[in-house]
């Protein structure tokens, strides 16, 4: 058994001072430091006054470290995994794009294999299928050549690994796809890249959509006479992703967003592409040229092409631009996503018996240590 001492432990409900977290591959106990002498320990990690947090979970990430999910190899997914663990991410959903059927199936096969592997980095929990079931009008950086109408047969061989499907419900005639997906309750249906009206979005939500992909971005906006998808998101109980890089969404809206949706309905994601954690320059996303500067990734016409955000910085931005307590912001990057994936009995917070997914960061949200299921995968603490 191991212990982390001298840390400020972030729990679901608050922050514990003068406490010690005990773990092996699972969280064993959180105890007072006075009781530490009672245990025979294999290792003691000194957090040196920093925050000890549950590991982050990214439900929407295309790539990082020079690799992209759609590169279509196990090695590329491993590269993403090994890169993002340095940002405190302990689990993630590699996210697809609108490309050919062959490319998508190849990637889903790779994700299936990675789910079985210990990657020495963030754990692969499954796939987020973002495209091809989208609307060309709000395709963003996706390739319109490969857009398809929502199809049950298209995904029928991958129900075991797909965790989220982004779709434009107006492309789903009479909500046939959404209705058919009722038999797969473990797969989250998410509205995104959509030209749906408020009425179409609300109808889709009533039929089974429970999630919104990068809220505000690539969807019909909120207007006082046409509430759009954003209005439907605000009016319903769906969970909402937010890319909190202060570029995709103005930081002046962060507090308003939380006030409307509630702290338990906001899920911080990165939507990072391959240039995450890389130098500025020219990159590629879904066969399209992307220009990356210090703050953003854009197509040649200026369209945002994912982000270069890291999840620890998303936390920092959310914390600085809202009145939320630190533990409430951390929940948005850990527990809220775990609840959606129905794995909150295993991940997302510090409870006895849960996986020992831990990250340590300072007041500026710099990551110093990441532990996944009890194994240290990144260490800059010494």
C-alpha cells in the first residue's frame, strides 16, 4: 500500500487538509495524518502542499502530442494517452471525425484493442463517434464529403465500444435512429454539428438525446425568437460539454452557463486535435490543413478546428472566470463525466474501493504527478 502526504485532498464535497490518502490499485482510505504510523507502507509520496485530485476524464478529444485518433493506429492512440496523462487526464474517449467508413471502422477497431491494453498513460474507455451523422451547414472542421444520415446498421458492430454518438437530429427522419437506440441505454446520444430548431432539438431530447456536444459551437444559437439548440439545452436536463479555452466560448458566459445548467450538468472537455502540447505551425485534421498559433487551431478559412486546450487549463479557466469552489470545478472534469458513462462507482472521485486515479497540481494548475489505477505514469514532483 502507498500513501500521499502533505497534500490538499480534493473530494467530491470539498478539500481536506491534514489528511492522507492510502491506495494500491484502488483507493483504500483517507485518514488523518496522525494515524499514518499504523500502516506498513510500500511508498510515501510527499505532495509538498499541492492539491491531490481525482484524475480527469476527457469525453471529447481527437488528438494530442502530434497524433490524432483518425491516424488509425494503436500507436497513435498510445501517443495521445501518454501525452495527455501529463495534463492530469487518467481516462478518455478517443474521438472520431467525419471520414470514410473504412477509416472510421479501422479507428474503432484500434480503440477496441486499446481498451484491452495497459498503455502507461490515460486509460481508453471507449469511443466518442463525432460524425458522420452531422449537418453540412454546421460541419465545422469536418469533411462534408463523408457526411451520412444517422444509421443503426453503420454502427451495429461497435456497440461494445461506442460510448457517445454525436448527431444532428434533423438529419434523422422521424427520429428513427434515436428511437432504435433506446435498446442501447449505455450509449449516450449527443446533439451537435446541427441545424436543428428548438422544437426539433426538444423532440430529440424527449426521444432519448441526453448530451450536447461542445455547447454553443457548431449548432443553432440562442435567439429570443428562435431559441435553437442552445435554448433547448438550457431548457432541458441534458448534460452539456464546454470547451473552456476562452476562444470557443467567451469567458463572460462561463458563470451564466453554470447558473443555467447547474454544476452537475457541465462537463469540461478539450476537443483537442493533434497539435495539443505541440509547437505552433501547420497540422492536419480530417485531411484538412490546420494552422495553429499560441491559442487556437483553425482551417485556412478561419474556422475553428478543434482546440489545443489541455484539461488542466480548462479547469484553470473555469475556476478563474466563475465563483465556483475548486472541488466543484474538478467535478466537472472528473465526476460528472464518470456519472454520464455510468462508471462513477469506479472512477471520478476519491471513495474507498474506486480506482486509484490521482493527479497532483499546484495553484496554477500545473501537473506534477499522475497515477492511473495505482501506477505512476507521470512524475515531475521530485
